[in-house]
C-alpha cells in the first residue's frame, strides 16, 4: 500500500480539503493533518469513498491494519460509499 508523498515523483496528487466534509457525504474526509501553530492547519482527504466502505481505498486499507479483527467500526451517521 502506498501513501501519497508529494516529495516522490510520479505519484498522483490527492485532493486535499481545508474543512472537514459532512460525515454523511461521499467524500473520504480522513484527517491527514491536525492544525497547530507550526503548520498550515487541518487537512482532510478529498477523495471519493469507495462503494461499501467508509473511506477511500487508500485510507481504508491503512486503517484496517490498526483493527485487531480487520473491521472498521464507525458511529451512526457516517455514510458508506455508494461508488
């Protein structure tokens, strides 16, 4: 699995949002960066959710590694991708 790194040539740029999208939207919305005094602020993934998943494929694959049983559990109100 490859995480996007802008310093590496030949990678497709990701859509980055400055504001968190609605949890009911079809936008991934994974928080990439948390704002503080030394950076440019909050950043969220702007890629489209994958059908049947809560995130884009890249962030789903990354998050599932943190779950012991491989299942991502989300609070009610978070939309599942429709493709």
